[in-house]
């Protein structure tokens, strides 16, 4: 299992999946197959003992349904939190660009104040050289 990331790192979707402790070892249609097995066990009164009888299987499916509902709720909350985070990032970015623009307006783009905010001073920007026109 991978180490837990620090608070400042962002995980890609693939990295998040790699942190899972359970690997998928069941078919896509596992639920339909399980429901069919339970129905067949009930129909023909098949019972393999405690934990392997139709009632136990149904109880486990009900527990799983409750867990699925909880996961869906948490995923919805996570999506809402991610949306809020994106909005806050956008607000901070707009504030940042607004401040840089204000400093450029007050002090100019060639000022040390503008450079201190991460701007590139106008005198340090390398201009492309003009090409001579060739006549042929």
C-alpha cells in the first residue's frame, strides 16, 4: 500500500485508486448473479449452513446496500467540497491578478514592486529582433 500523501499534495485519480486496500476480484454483474443465487437457493431450499443460507446472503446484501448509500452520500459531499474549493481558488486568483494589475498601474511594469509580486520587469523582457526585409 502506498504511503499517505501530505496535506499539500494532490493525488491523481490513478493514485487515489492505488491507495485502495481492496482489489477488485469480482465480475461487473456480481449483484445480479448474487440475487439469482439467493432466488435459486430459496426456490429449491438449498442451505449450506450458517452464513451460507439465503437469509444470511440477503442480510449481507442489505448491509452492502446501506454501505453503498453511505458512499453515495459521501461522494456527493466530496463533490460539493471540491466545487467550493474551486470557487475559492478562482476568487484568490482573481484577487491576485487584480493586485498585480493595480501595482503595475501605480508603480509601472518596470518597478521593483511589480517584480516583487512575481511580475517580469519591462526592462528585462527580451524583445524579438526586427528582421531585415529582403528584396528579390
